[in-house]
């Protein structure tokens, strides 16, 4: 925020991204919009160029293929089954799943999502586009060669605990750690689309949007 408050500092920030000293994935969707709508045309153009390369070609192709899911009326009940099968080992919504990855049950409450539904689709199919710093994947390599990967759940003076899919944890003593490194990517892998069809994606989006209204948890008149 401090860098974005001044045009000269913003140029320095963009230079750091261009030189790959910072990862584009660290930019939140709101920050992306600030850059793309910047009053300085030079900054806008540089941001557009940087962000155009932020989505790998294979992700762009997949996103294009799944655009149909945004024009199909999905079924939230069917979408709940899709969520249980494909997402629940890392994400929790209501009483379903576990809290390993970021909370996604409030998608429709976020202003940038409510005004731009495609953000939900992109968040699913291109998980490394914008990553909450709390959910960046880390790897621990021990002195005996074992490797553990997850998000950092706790750090103390003597140990590091990683939270892993299926609500598993791995705690390693610092004296046993050879290397602790950020992988710079989300714990959620790319390739999610291999498991579900376009129609199932529409159902999943409907569930993420309307899960509160299933089972009469909340009145449907919204």
C-alpha cells in the first residue's frame, strides 16, 4: 500500500515484479485493479504487460474452455457433492471439509468477487494468480533428507509445524531442519479441471455462491 501511494514508488514496485524479485502471485485482486486503473498511463501499460504474462498459456487455455460454466445455471446441491469430492480435503464450508487452505465460503461477500464472478472461476483454475500470504506452500527438508510440504501453522523457537491436506500436520524440530523454503505457490495444485466437467464447474460455483441457502440455513429471499 505504501508503494502504491506514490507513482515513483509504484514504478519501483513494478520493476521488482518484472525482475522477478517479487512474485506476481503476491498481488491481491484489489491491488491488481488499482494498477490496471492507475491514473498514470505508463504505469497502467506496464501493469498490463506484467499481468498478461502472469497466467501461463496452459491456464489461459483452460480458463477459456471453462468460460461456459459462467453462462450455465448450476445446481448448488450437485455442487456440494463436487465440493465434497474435490475440495474438502483442504477447504471447509459450513460443516464440510477441513481448514487447511484459505476459507472460500465467503466468496459472494467479497466486493471484487460480487462485481466480477469470473474471479471465482479464475481462483479455482489458476490458484497461483493471487495467494494469501498465510496459505503459501512451504517445504521443510530435514538433515536426513525427508521433505514435508504444507502451509506454516505454527513456529516456535524450537520447531516448525506445517498443516497439510486432509487436516494432517508435520512438526519438525529446528535442529533437524536443513532447509525451510517458500515454494512461492499455492498449496492448491493446478490441474483441478482434470477432475470435473464444465457442467460440474457450474454446479460448484453455484454451491460456493449459494451454500448458505441450502437446507434452509438462511431464507432464500436475498
